[in-house]
């Protein structure tokens, strides 16, 4: 019996799905990050971005890795679709700003910014830390996407290590938001 319980606990600790991220309706923590878009740096402030409409905030583990590159390409291909709803995009990882400068141009195709959270402060605030083998991987985040409504609450949350559904799901969430909040 003890081995079974330990096996289940070990499985839960190794599984990223076992750790709850923020939930729909939660207040999104405000943050400011150094970010890059089109190879140029700027300061991204969530509260300022929310004044313009919803924000799609997605966390990804590591710039220039296979899944993160796929996800960046798909977000870039859909950047105009997000903009048509009034939503803005920002990707965040624990990579430093120099890496994000290159990633913003090469993989994000100059279409949306990526933030540098090298100290993991924003990653922790959004419960996006990656857990591996029962420990926290402080230099990486899980693949989690949030849609934050202009009033600052989480409108949609999606966590999956595979990048494919993040774009379609967050786009559907902001399209529904737009439909429900037509001017």
C-alpha cells in the first residue's frame, strides 16, 4: 500500500497538470517586464496593455526550442486575427532580454512581443513554474496561456505541454469576448 501511495504521489509531482495554475475569474497580477518586439526592447506593463483590450499572456518554457518555436510561429501567423478582436499578445519565458530580442525577430516574426522574466517573478505570480521530478525548475515555465479581460480578471486559462491548441483556444476566447462586448 505504501509503495502504491508513493507511486501516485511521485506521478503527481512529475506531472505538470497536477499543479493548478490560476483559474478563470482570478485577479491577474499586474506586472512590468522588459520585452522585445521586432528586435527592439521596450517596457511592457500589463495595466497599460489592458486599457486597449484583452491581453493574451502565454508562458513558454524556453526560446528557440522546438515546441516554443512552433507556438511562436502560430501566434505570429494569427497576430492579425487577435488584433481584429482588440486583443494584444505577449509571450513570457525565463530567458534573458538578449535571447528575447533575437526570438522576437526570428521566431515571433516581428508580430508580437516576448518578455524576459529571468528572475521568474512573473512566472511565479501566475503559478506557471515548471515542476519536474518533484522539484521546481526555476529557469523554466510551463506552457500556459491566459486571456486577461480589460477589467483585470482571468477570462480563460489553458495548460498543455503541447503548443498546438494554445493559439486556437485563446483566439476563440477573445473572439467570444469581442462578440459579448461589442461597442
